[in-house]
C-alpha cells in the first residue's frame, strides 16, 4: 500500500512526500478489511472461479505535524480490482493486490487534494 500511495502522490504532483522532520502534515492509512469474491465460474468446472473481485477497505487520517490536530479523516475508503484466476488462488491474489492498492491509493490522494 505504501508503494502505491507514494507513486500516486508523486504522479499527482500537488503534494510532496517529505521526511517527518520537514513535513507539514502526516498521513496515516489503516487497512480495515479485505474481501475477495468470485465473479465468474469456469464453464467446465462450476466450482472453480475464473474471475475474482478484490476489495481493500481503509481509513485515512491527515494530521498537522507536531500538534496532531486532525485536518481530515475519512473512515470509508475502498479500492477494488477484478482479475482472472491464474495457476492457483495464492498467485491470483498476488496478481490482483497491486491493482486494488493502486485504486485505494488514488482515492486517498483524491480525498487529500480536495481537503488540502
């Protein structure tokens, strides 16, 4: 999640990632839930899913550095991605996770930019 959030902040360009000593504010993102749902099933094997939807849920808190005064709090963020089943479920989840993290990071940054 941290990598996706950093990339999204850098791509947006309106906010900068700085060290704690130089920062005006601190962002804390907490992942609160993970869901994985089958969307489509293999025609030959009804019990085998062919496509999944992964959803990451989280909350974000932006607070002023030094005072911890909350500037923004959003407890209801989520990111999602749909992806095909590959080799095994563990590999499938591993392939889907970056997309869900990126979607969640995009929504966190959008919320921050709007508030800041």
